[in-house]
């Protein structure tokens, strides 16, 4: 009786999932660069979540004026030095991580919500549906994303919210391309044909059979796009089309700090280093996830 229970389909599926999870953890942890990326991302998330509670001068994020501490170099009192208003740069850089996380998640989330359904529809239905969706996608891809984002922000007006809208508009075509190719390869697979033969609707086939097999490349792309989205938002802030001072945002801080180079170097170095580490962390994590979740693409 115990043998029958142990060899039941449920027990076999559970054992297979457990082996798969163990293999995933082993493959993921054996790469030092992937673990470094994971560590950087976890620190970034912790700073974004608890930054205002752990920084020494949380009030400086609101643009307080302490002219007596103006442009002080790094010291025990101010680890990253101070800016032209006397605000503590360490506090502002740490609290700015929350803005960057919000921006990155919003851009990638909107792009995923728009691009994935369109890619599924294009790859699964084909014909005129695919032709229409892909032609619109090609129009957006024909113009460099940052150039199109600049044009949209110029039309909507500067500001971090308009910057997010602009970047979201130009970010979704990549997901359409990715999911379309995957769905196109899956729509004639035997398990999809079997689902259609038993009377499953198109929505059910897409939700239960096509989409689950597209999640791995979507997760990999989203993890790598987080760093790129943060970098793009910082670029808009740097040229004055994103967040406006005194809002704590890395790109806007560097934009102001460039006028104080090279004498007050710390003003631009530390926000720039924060951007560098964040983008590096998400890229290393994305590479590790790709090697584990989508090994065929990593070998190509």
C-alpha cells in the first residue's frame, strides 16, 4: 500500500518539482557573478524599503537648507559629503533608491502588461492579427527608444511621472517580439493541439498552456530591464526632463553636481556609483537567471 502511495502521480510530480528546485538552486548559487548580482539587488531593495529609517539625516531628502555645511567633503559626520545646500549626500542617495525602484518597477510592469498579451495574440493567432501587431511594433522599434522618449517627454512636459509614461510607451515592443517568437514556436506543439481538440477555448489555451511556457524568458528580460529602466530614467533626470531638484533622484543629482566638478567631486561620484552598482547588480542577476531558466539562449 505504501509503495502505491509513493508511486502515485501526485507523489511523482512533487518529487520531480523538488528535484527541479534543487537543481535550480544549485545552478544559481554555483556562479559567483550571479551571487554578487543577487547581493547587490538585495541591498538595493533593502535600502529602498528601509532607507528613510536608517539614514542619519532623513529631512535632507526634502531639500532642507544647511548652508553652514555647504559642500563639505566626506567625513565621519557626512559619509558621502554634502551638496550645495548643505544636505547630507548619503541620506539623499539612499532615499533616492526608493524613487529608482518605483520608476523601474513601473516601467517594466507597464511594458510587461502591454507587451506580453500582444505578443501572445500575435504568435498564437498569426495571420492578419500578427501582421497588424508586428507592424505597429516595428514602427516603435524603428526609432531609438531614448529619442522617442525624449520627444514624448517634450510633448507632455518635464517631470518624473511624464518620464515614466514616455519610457513605458517605448519599452513594450521588446516584450512583444520576445513573446511572439515563443508563442509562434509553441502554438503547433502536441500539448497545445491536444488542448484544442478537447474543446479548450483560445483564452484557456493561452493562459494555461502558452503563457506558462513563456514565463522563463519574460522573467529574464524583466530582471535585466530593471537596470536599464533605472538608467534611462536617470538619463532623463540628468538632462532636466525627469525628476526635478530637490527631489532625491540620482540622475537629477548628477545633473546639478556636474557644475561643481572637479573640486567637489564627491557630489557627482556617489550618485553615479549608485547607478553603476544598481545596473550592474540587475545585469548580473539577469545573466544568472538566463543561464538557469533559459540555457539555450545563453549558449547561442
